[in-house]
C-alpha cells in the first residue's frame, strides 16, 4: 500500500503547478493555507512549475521536462490546478495531468466527498471516499485510427492489470479500516444495519467479464491475503451504472468506493454533485514516493479570470496532501477552518449560492486558521 | 436514420422475452397495456420466448437460437424484461440483451427521461432523451487475458466507428427536431435563454482523443451533411464526468443527449435517479427493421417474486415501441393513463414511496386506458 510519506524532513518543498483557467486563482489560495500552518511544518519552499494548454501553446509541450525533473529531484510533494484540454486531437498535445500521474506513478487518486452539516450533532448524509485507480484503464491512451471502405474506425485499449488492481485495492481497505465505523440511515439502506466499515467495488463485469472481472477479483483477493487484517471490513459490489443511480438516491450506503480509472472519474463527479459543488472536492494523487494535491474541478473557462472561483477544493487538497505526508495536526487546522467557513454559509462563492470572491473566502479561512 | 417502422400491417406479432427476475412480473403488465389498446391496432399475436440466466442454467445457452429465429422470422417487434448476470466470467454465458442488440442491429437505444408534474401548467424539471449507441464501444466484448511475470493482464477493445457514430447522430438530430422547443429555467442555465432544440454530445475526448474524437466529429458532421434540415438544432458538448455532475445539478439544461454505449448506459441511470425511480424509465432498442422495448431497470433480485416491482417502465416501453411502429394514438393513450396514475401519487409501488403491488398499479393503469 502507499506508505503515508511520514519521514522526518528538514525542509518541505512543494511544487506549484497552477496550469490553466481557475487553477491559477485557486492554487495560490492553497499555498496561503500551507503558509498559514507553517509553524507546525519544516521550513517551507515553494517552486513554481509550468504545465497545461497555455504552456503548450507557448512552448509546444504541455508538460515541460523541467517540470517533471523538478518534481522528481527537488519536491517532496506538489499541488496541481486544472487544465484546459482541446476536444479535438491536436498534434503534440497530451493531457499533462494524465501524464504526471503515470510519470510519477501516482497510482491512487483519493477523493473524499463529505457533506457539511450545519451542526456537529447531525451526521453528514454523504461521507465517502472514492479511491480511483490512476494509471491504467482507458487512460493508457493506446488508440488507433484506420480508414476502411466503410469509413473511419477507431480502437482504444482498456488495460486492467492484477498488479495495479491489487495495489489500489490495498489502499481502499487501508482507508476503510482507518475510518470511523459508519451507521446508515434511511429505510432503503440494506448495508448499515450495524456500524461497519465498507469497501464497495465498482465495476461492469456483466459486460466486461475479463477486464472488470480481473479488477474485481484482484480487489477481493486483498483481504484474503491479509491474514485477518481486514476482517472487520465488509465488501460489497455495484455495477457502475447502478452505482451512479444509488449514489444519487442513497448516498449514505457508501463508505469507501474503489473503481478502475474511468468509472472513478465519473463517480467522483457524481458524488461531488451531492455536496453542493465540485468546488469543494479535494483529491490527492498518491504513489509510494510522492503525493500531489489536486482540486477535482476543472479549469472552468466560463468563470476563469473573474476572481470568483471557489478556493475550497484546492485548500482542502493541500490539507489532504499534508495529512498524507504525516502532518495531521496542521491538516486538521486547515480542514476545521474550511468547515467553519462553509457551515454558517455566510462567506461562500457563487457555486455555493454566495457572492464572495475567491480572495474573500480565502482570507476568511486564513483568519480562522490564524485565530 | 432509423425509419419509424410505420408500414401498414395485417397483423402485429410481439415477441415477449421476460428473461429473469422482475422481468417476469413486468412484461405481462406491458402485454396487458398493448391488449388494452388493441382496438387501434392490427390483430395481435404474442409469442413467448426464452432468454437469460435462468435459461442458461437450464439449457446451457442464455440466448437460444430459436429465440433469435422467431424474432427475425415471425415478430414485428418485441418486449424484453431484464437479465441477471453473473459477475464472474462463466464459461459459455454471455449477456443475451447485449447479443440481441447486435444480432438484430438495434443500434439506437432511446431512453426518454421526464419528471411527472403534479399539474399540467408546471413544466417538468427533467425532460430529456438519452440516445445511446447500442452496438459498439466496450460492448464489442473483445477481451483478452494474459499471464505475465507481473501477474495477470487483461485488455479490452473499445471500438468506435464513423458509420455507427453517424447513424446514432442522425437519430439524435431527428429526435431533437421532432421535440417541442424547450425553455430552460434556473439562473445557472446558459443554454436556454431562447427556446431551442438541443443535441448535447457526451464524450471524453480530452483523454480519448481518437475514439471519442471520432464519435464527436461524426455526430457534428450530421447537420453539416443534412442541407439545412437541422439548422434549428443547437449543438453542445459535455465531457461525460461533467455531464453526470450537471445532470444532478441542472437537469433542465439537457434536451437530447447522444453518447457512445457505455457513457449512455451510465447517464441514463443517472437521469433516472432524477425522476424518482429507475422503475419508471422506458427504452427502445431500435434498428432499421426491428424495435424492442425494454425497461431500463435490471432484474432486481432483491425484490423479484414479491409482486411489488414497478410495471411503469415496461408499460411505457410498450408505448414507446408502438409509437416507433407508427401507432401514436394508442401509445398516447397508454402514456396518458400512466401519467394520470403517477401524478396524483396514490397508486404507487414501493420504489416511488407507495405500497401498491405490481398488479394493483397495472390494473389502475388499465382502468384508465379503458375508461
Ligand atoms: C482533465 C481530465 C483528464 C481528468 C481526468 O479525466 O482524470 C479530470 O477529469 C479529473 O478527474 O482529474
Ligand atoms: C444488463 C446490462 C448488460 C445492460 C447494459 O449495460 O447495457 C443494462 O445495464 C442496460 O442498461 O440495459
């Protein structure tokens, strides 16, 4: 499993890759949050790095080799903003975030989705983690186009390996085991009659019996091989179509959801819709040697440059990244300041129905951290 | 485009394939609905046909060749229930519904999703059609498993052709053109400032630039080649992850959504969650020579055999099938009886929060048709 990277450090170097669109407005807010808790961290260093569509149009590459080199040689971790991608194939362009996940072997995309309760005694209706395999499935981008007498035909390879499915399965079980036991609510809830920890495997093996069959079996083999370590974790399965349906109808039935890459992409957006806005959902891309925080939202070209993007997803991604590096106490401080900003519902960006700017929300959160 | 199959007929022969689980409880209800409007149809004949997991366990094949033969040689159309599929690969078993779609070249899976308004003056918040390509994408089921030194590796082919993307695109534009112009509501709605007809192409071409790029371009080429026929139809695009997110947040922005097979599978379940229950969503699998109605819900093993399954999806599928065959007036009668049952909210199955049985709901609908 991914080690949480809690080695003692003399310094903490954070790569900052705002990339495109609102990434440029929210990554600075995440940086501010890290700076605000610096007394609990080793001496900080930030390195600004380039990537994205804009970088591509200026330099001919969406992911300069210097960015990869600096991340590997100089950084302990990084924060990535968001990229604008062309919808047509553009010669030489390839998504830098997909490339970075592979290049740094950040095989686990971890996306906690939790609704904010107005008061502490009400449990959140949605409180789940999407654990998304981050290196294969259709994201291997092995595609071919041929011309035939009947017109063009395109084929893509969907790769699922036992190795990658097993390692992502381990992350899911580790996370489930570390979470508080959860009680379900609602009459339709068949899962949570007792308090439990749960891993739900998302697949479509009724159609993809070989690839999704391998994913499913590899994840199921994890607790079997773990000598009782995960005996307390219950395993469920759900077809991806039905998982999305049930996510809308009974989000409380999920705890940890583990999925191949593309399904994970879709269900994390679906889950985000349940808690108010994509603008509040953080993620980390984690590997055995590196971790990169990334807001789940995209580059949002419609609002980019207006100063109204929600900084919460990026700020929470910074906290998640710090937690993964072993710095729980500063991570808790950031998360608490965010929750104490969201719960009263007064200082909110437009995506949450408010009218505050990116910098007003950021300042409010920083004020609470420093209080 | 799919012809609506409105040839004059001396008789109408309907294949009935209840298959597994609640399919066996709801297909008889759909048959009853067709019988209830028989005075507006040619003389009816029903043929009971086998398929499914249960058929597989008894006969060794999930889709007997006699079923395919009878559909091709004797039937004008058919109704399919639902199948239970094993999640592991079982030698010799293969999903009969996926096979039938290919065998009969039922290339368009058409799934209208519409919320019921309590009174006629309120427009439904969700009123869209998912037009799903039904023959290719990962559903070609071309999968291979190899053993390597690093463990098992599985690969699946995702096939997208210009031909199939073009023909499904045509269906989408034809349907959009035939629909009433739609006005959007809600402040987030960027689409519907004017009344319009809209096709939204769902893809993930930021990752799958070749396969989804071909899908997208082929659909976009349809109006270009149509000599102005579709000039009134607006085209939008949405990445599949973001489409699911927006479907939850602003369903009113969608009119006709056209998607490759797997995305179509997922978004139609997502849309279903918006209108109360999968139990009310009908579909047809349509080709140039045949049409097969099919409720979107699955076999629901948890409630099968209890007599509480919602018959509405199947009854509506029968209406959709009749409409596609050119029988609009009997289709309207069935749809009206269904809506007049759902809107008052008194005779509902458990999935919609009621306590009526399958047969009580069916009888109520039949009573309204015959009234
Ligand atoms: C930008 C895109 C390539 C990316 C993905 O599909 O992984 C995004 O949607 C995400 O979820 O991080
Ligand atoms: C049963 C399954 C193979 C099928 C599909 O994935 O197409 C179902 O989910 C559907 O939507 O009709």
